[in-house]
C-alpha cells in the first residue's frame, strides 16, 4: 500500500538543480528549520498566522481554537501574539512535495508548497466506489486491490464488455441504484458505472466510464457504449473521465449514455414488469 512519506528529515544540506515544471526540480536545503514550523498539536506545517504564547511556544491557528486559547506546552493563555519571526523565516524555506516518494521531485517555496500539493498529479486518489462514503485513498494498485477485496467489485480483463442490468421493480429510482465494474485494458483500469437517478422530474438510467489515473492520461483513450432492442439502438461515444472527478460530478454533467425510463422499458420487452438492459461497449487507445 502506497503511503506518502512525511516531510523530509532534518539537518540536510543539499544543493538545488535545474528548475522543473511548477517548482524547482532536485534537492533542497532546510537545516532542520522546517521542524520549528511543525505544529506541536496536529504536527502539520504551520502557515500564517502562526501564534505563540508568552513563553514562545508556537502552534497553528486551527489548533489555537482547538485548545481553547491555552498553550498545550506550558498551559499559559495564548492571547493574540503572532510569531512574526518564524513567519518570516518560512518565506526563505524550500521543501519537497509531500508526494516525493510517489514520484514528484520538485521543491517549492514554503508558502507555495501547500497549493501545489492540492493539485499535484502524484497525489493519492480517492476510492472510486460510489455506493458508500468510502474514505480510503491510495495509488492505483492499492485502490484496485481495495475495490476487489473490500467492495467485492467485479474485475474483468479485456477492452470489450457486455454488461447486463436487471431490476425487478423499474419504478424505484428514489434511492440511487448503481453498479460498478472494473476493466483491465491496455495495462490500465477503467470503472464502468451504471445507475438510476432522477433527472429533474424524470427517472433515467445512465452508464459512463471513468479512468483510474489522471486526466491527461484519460484523454489518451476513448470508449463507446451501446444499448438497444427491437430494431432500435442508442450509441454513446466519449472520453473516459479521470477518477479525479468524483462520481457525482461526472453523473451530474451527464457525460455518458443516458436512457430515459420509457425507452429503457421498451428495450426490456415493453411489459414494464422488469428492467432488462444489455449494454455493450469497447475501449480503445487513441493514436
């Protein structure tokens, strides 16, 4: 399981190399100063305003509220004293991205580091499972194992698929009905979502594909979805969305194959007693 390492160790005196994208690429110099910037309560790096008690103990603004304005080290009342010297020191400090162990080798000025990490392409991914509020994060191999072992998601190899969806009562869409299948294709993983939900006042069914990786990589692939019966056919072609985009964001953007319920029931045989949809599709790599 890949876990991002903590900030780099202290007492390092290493030279910087040539600049890279978004930050300086290479090594860094801290002299252990970054340890002074760690909040003693939450252990995160502190950003202005940095507070201190009359005895000089510091902590971050979030934890100042958390400890009810009482210094956790000496128990003195904190008041509203700012540690301006430490804030100034931080301006000259450069640190590596927290995702250095996962492949990001840039270093950043202290006050730019946090903003970069929020968008770093090496940051961990959220679990793409949509059926519950899953808080698991990790790299792609970790999440693939997690989906298989913890969520019991079906895993399939191949770039074509034939997905059958059956529902006894097609009128129940108030609670989202969803399915997730993971496909291993071109050595990468893709999540096929299928669910029922209300689009305005109308109940609809929707199928769409998400790519287990970043958006830049996702755009290297395309996919098609097809559903039909009785001489009718609906076809959707698109680009899989990265799992950086949440399941809800993709669904709400309607970026996928949408089937109105009346048409879905017609594709199912028209007796309106049971929903039986067969969705076929394929994934291919753009040249």
